[in-house]
C-alpha cells in the first residue's frame, strides 16, 4: 500500500513539472489522470465501505477532480491561464460576430478598394469597421524596414514617429499576435513581458496593432484607433482581426503587383513612343542635312530656296506633332481619328508617286490619322526605292518606274499595295528579324524601327501590314486599312 501512495505522489510531482516545463502533450494529460486514478484506488482500499455508499463516493471523486483542477490551474503561467480562459470561453459562450456576414462584407470592401482610388485608406477602413474602430494607419515593409504608408481618419502628426518601434515589430513577427495596448498596459506578462514605449501613439489613440502576414513573412502592420470607453478585445476580436489581416495582406500583394505591372507598362509605352520619335527625328535630320549639303551648289537658286523653306516648315510641323504625341501619348490611343482616302491619295501623288486604282479613287474614310498614314506610305516607298537602287545601282528617276502603288477596296478594308523589283529579303530574315525592332538591313544608316512602327500604327487602328518577298526578285507590301464610319 505504501508503494501505491509513493507512486501516486510521484505522479503528482511529475504532473506539475510537465505543466511547468511544457513537456509533450500526452505526458501532460496522462500523468494527472493516472495520479487521480491512484488516489481513488487508495481511498477505496483504505475505506472499503465506500463501495456500498455511492453518494459519498461521488462526492469524493468530485473533490478529487476539483483538487486536480486546482493543482493544474496554479501550475500554469499567466499566458497559459489566459489561453485556457479563451478555450473555455470558446467552448461555452455565444459568438459575438456573424462570421459569414463579417467575412463577406470585409472581402467585398477589399474588392471595392482594389477597383477604386485610395486603395490603402479603404482597406484600412474595411479592417477598422470590423471592430468599430474610428480610424487607423498602415505601416508596410520596404527595404527591410517598416515605414508609414497611409491612414484612414488618423493622419500622421509631427509628434509621431514615422516608423514603428523595433520591439513591437520583432514581437509581432515572432508570435503573430494582435497587440491590444489597453490589455498590455494592464498586464505586460500576458505578452511575455514585452517592453514597449507607446507614448508616441497617445495623441492618435492607436491602441490595436494587427499583423499582416503573407505566408510566413510579415509584410505590414495596421494600427487601429479605439475610443476610451471601448472594452478590451476578447478572443473573438483577436481571431477575427488575425484572419482579416492575412486576407488584407493578400490584397496588398495583389495591389502592389498590379501597380508594378502598370508602371512597367507605362514605361514600356513611353520607351516605345520615344523610339518612334527618335526614328522620326532621324528622318527630319536627313531632310535638313539634304538642304545643307546642296546649299553651296544651289544657294542662289530661288526654287531651291523655296523648297528649303518648305522642307524646314515640314520638319517644324513634324517636330510639333512628335512633341504633342509625347505630351498626350496619342500613339497609345488607337482609332482616335479617320482619314478621307481621296485626300490621302492627293498628298501621296503630290510627292511624285504614281498610284494605280480601279476606275476611280474609292470615296471612303479609313481609320487612322492622315499624317501617320502618309508617313507609313512614304517610309515603305523609301524602302522600296532603296531596294531597287541596291539591286541595279541606277538613278532614282529610273528606279521610280520599278515601284508600283495599287489601291483596291475589299469587303474587310482598303488594300494599298506597294510593289518593287528590288533586291528583296530572305525568308530567314523575314521570319526572324523583319518585324523586330532594331533589326535592319541598312547597317549604320538605319535603326530597324521603321517597318515595326508601320505595322504597329496600322494595327493600332485595326489594320495590318503584310509583306511578301523573295531574295533577288523584289518585295510586295500590303497595307490593310480598316474602313471608318462614313460621314453622311
């Protein structure tokens, strides 16, 4: 019998040590239960009459259970007691929130914020309204440090620090807890004796800090305001804010990724436009260079002087339009204008280019700015002339007879063919390099952007550029211009 008593006492000691030192869960549960059974066995062995007195036996068992619970309670530390209280409250209390309604409303607010402007304030508002907070701030991780991003009804004042205390960040990152400042000030032991100087938040009434974690990384922290008469957060508030913080972190990541893609697209569009502008500047420079090269020979010729002024005027107009495009990004707005085809043909013919068409010029409008379409035609004409000269090494006047322009109206658009009998291109070049920017057959004389730009501008107006060529035989370019709405 003494052995039983000694074993029971040993089990009680082991139970207390297991709870204090946080041994494995099965040891912490098994040893107290076994000690309780040994105690009951000892009582029944000491007083066999208890077998016949059922009421007294029940009372003794209840007292033994209460004693075991008391030993368990006083063996726990402060944090473990708080966790036990939460578990008991979860098991026996009614829920404070309608979680389905709260979650759906929160996600709806995040979706709305992602589609509208002021994303950060609206997401902070969505999180704050879940716990009836009147305002809040957002601190996000940037270059390894947490800095202030934005607020909702809680502007950053001059007395406040731009960054969060490092102790708070380290604690939240380690434990992923929602910090209730009111609860912390009452009993810091609940937060593992965390030491915080929160005086900087006194004027802003920031009393709750919610971690925003994506996977295992802490990406942001939201500080929420709370009124003085508001009670401390309970376990439901903590769980709801933690779950909402994870969802908000996902939306922050989505928003930042979308913003980054948008910025890259804007830079790409500007770079593309800049490349087009540089190409046009090269053409303007070539026009002005032609004037300077011939000025010493024809400077006294009135016709040359008039042509020079016309060239300078044309260059000035082109530069003005390029600056306008840079300011307004007109090239990124497809289909913003249309051109009357007879006017376009008239301008082309004025450049000493012969155009063939069936019977008469189609009286239709095509999509695109007239200046852009004219530049495309002139560029393809120039390429054709250079291809012919490269093949035959003859004068431009003779080469002109080797380039033909034909217009044909089809059901799906207007087809403008430019056909030359020049040097042509290989299949390999056409397949791998023709429509790629910065690929050229002209060596240092070209940028390799012209044909790419031509197709880009046509496609931006629902048209296209089709090129067929055979090395040594010539090239056939087909501009497809979509038909615009006809004016009555």
